[in-house]
């Protein structure tokens, strides 16, 4: 009954034209009354912390339908923005839900979420100096106004902060959407979206913008499908199994165990003790070991696989019982197998025994970058059984370099991990691999050392719990799975709830951005990326390709040859 009385009291306020109108009644068959952004479209009825309720005039909302201003055309719709006065400031809120008022066809009840506030210019009444958070709430009865394009421009103005533009603010055509680079990279970011929503192209767009702004930056991207080499052929260094040349001795002890041990449980612990003793002895043979002094099994000191095999053989020869030799034989057999397998030559080649650590880090971290600030590491050709170890080594190199170079001039590094759910799985899918532990540690501690993490995934619900919440900026494209939507909703701030409800309805190349990288949650339409800068991830056109024919025998012959050679 209170709401109904409020609506009746509200009716005279909005029954006529805009402010300054004569207040004359408009005939039912007349044209819609002329309205302006300065005209109220509703009033506040309830105030409750971050969320409140307002009553809107349907007639006034519909009067904006033909307005020239893109923002005002969408006034009063779900996802649109409202403003209301509180003292000398404008409060900005987002419409989360709408419903018809019972017994009053021209009144609409809206639930809103407060986003922030801005100062009001005394002469014009316009919004300026927008900031996140609300310090003074409105009182019931305060008039509510639609947000015009001019207000939006003030909200999303860069305000002198370093930023990269990635698209336009929905539903406008000319307000640019920018991301604050320092805030976004300083507290990590995540790009989420179902397959086919344009996620890979959006990732390429974002990284291109960052690289264009910082040609001396240091970006390392893990590419599991080999699709980003085409996007960064001009401004990136491209690595795959043919030229990566990652020395096996860079692995720490935990990573050695993942590669060389095949057992589990108590037997694995016994094998690990043997491997640790023999690996330390092999590292100790290098002249660098004498320079270091106290050598540890994790120290990245070169050693020869042949030395490791000889030490295993010598240790095995000292056993009195035949049964005691089993662990040595298992480890020795696995080392010999990997050494002889040509698929592992990119890492376990005899040519990688020299002390090339400084050269490797310089190439991968782009120090110096020579105008190519990003290194794209294509791991699609890496044998599946050691893919996670390769990613673990690369990720740990980034983190360890940041730790051990703390007394040097700082060079922050951005590590971007595509298909992140494969490497940082949740407990349901956990495989206890070292890569999950190092990426989780970077998510929690990386910003202290100047390491930024960018996660790209189509299944956020499969990510380890807590990792997504460590990302200060989230770019959420369309997500079709209910579980994924719930996972993202839990990780996003309270004020973004109204935007989150639109995630299933987003079009391709659209996203909701919220967090540290933006002034306030915003829906963005991504810019169109040049063809030469797009990843090779376009879907095949079945209707077109299945009409073509010819050359199938040669295709199969070439494919079988590469298949047998295990090379691409």
C-alpha cells in the first residue's frame, strides 16, 4: 500500500512534459511529449545500502525512444544507468531488474545498484570528476534522471591515467572504452568467454593495444593451440618446438620428478629420494657448482644426462640385493627413453648442455625486446605428457627471475596463459601438477614482485578456487553454462550484479568489464581488429568447404608422413 501511495503522489510530477512545460494534459492520441535529459523519469522509494529501489514513469521512458542521444534512447531499460542528487553530488546507479507496478500500468518498479558518484557543476548541473563508491546515499523521494552521453563521457574519461582503448561503451557509438593499464596489470586480469564468442580475437586485441602502448614491454604468452603466431608475426617473437631450445636442466627437482618418475605413493617417495641424490651429484660435476659453493638440487646448474645415467648405474652397482635395483632401473629406463625420443629433442637434446640460461631468459622475456615486446610460445607441438611441465618451467622462470632481480632496476613481466583451466584446475580436476602450484602462487604473490598474470579461459568454473578472485579486472564475454556464470558472479564486485545478468545475452565481440581496470562496470563492444593481427582461430565453413574437392590423396599422404615423423 505504501508503494501505491508513493506512485499516486508521484503521478502529478511526471504527468506533463519536461521541466518548464505548462503541465497541460496530453491527449491520448497526441504525439509523445518532448523530453530532455534534465527531466526526471522517476523517484527513489527505498534505500538499502548498495542496492535500492526506484519507481519509473513508463510514459516518460517511452518518450525517449526516438531521442537522438544513444544513451537516452535506452533510458529506463535493464542495464541502463540512472543518476540522482544527494547533497552536491550525483549518484550513479545501474538498473538490475524491472517489473510492472500492480494496479498502475504507467509505473515501473526498478531495482538498482549504486556504482559511484561525481560532482555536480553548479551552472550546468552536469556530472564531472566521477569516482567509484558512494559516500552519501539519496533519501526516498529523490528524483531520478536518465544518464546522457555527456555524463557517460565524464564517467569513462581516462583522467590522465595510462590506458588502452579496446572498444566503445554500449550502447553508444562514440564513447571510447579504455582500461587503466597499471591497475589492470598490477592486480592481474581474466578474460572469460564461451567458444565462438570472439575470445581469442579479443585477447589479441587487448595484447596488441598493450604492446603498441609499451613497445619495450615484456609479455610472455603461453599458446596451447598455435593460433596466436599469426596475430603477432610483426611485433612478437615466435617460439615453438623447432626454436624454443629450453634446457632440461632449468627444471627444479619437483619438475624432474614429474618427468622422470612413473610410480606413486610410498614407492614414488623412495624413487624421489634416489633421484634427488643422483641429480645433485650430476649438477655438482659442473664447474659452476664450485663457484656457487653450497649447491641445492633445485639450482639451475647445467648437467649431462649421460652423467645422471652413469651415477644411477654406479649407485645401482653398490646394491647387495637384486630387488634393491628396481628403483634405479625405473629411473634409468625413463631417462634413456626421453633422451632417445625425438619428440623431446626441443628440451632434452645433447646440444642444450651449455650454460645458455642468460640467453634463454633474454629471448623469452624480451630483454631487450628489439621492438617486439611479446614472446608467443606455441606448446601445441610439445608431447602431451610433459606439456604441463614445460608451462610450469616457463611460469616459474618468470616468477623466480622477478624474485632474484629485486635489487635490480625493475622490469615487470606479464604472463598470459590461454586455456588457463588446463593448468590451474579446481580440486575436482586437480592432477597435483607443479604448473597449478606455480600459477596459483603467481596469482597470490606475483604483484609484490612485478609479475602480472593474465588468464584466458572458456571454463571459469574449472579454474582452481580462489584464482579467479585474485584477478582484479575481469572481462566476461558470453558464457552459456550456468555453472560458469555462477562462478563469475561470485568473483565480481557487488555493484556489477546488474551487468552480470546480461552475460548470457551478450553478442559476439561484447563483454562486461569490471574491477580495477575500469572506473565502473561497463559493457563494451570490442573494436574490429585488422585481419593481419587476428589469431588463426576462425571456424571452418562446412557448407563451403564440403562443396570443394580434389587433392585428397596428396593431403592424406602428407599428413601421414608428418604423423609418423611426429612433426608439424
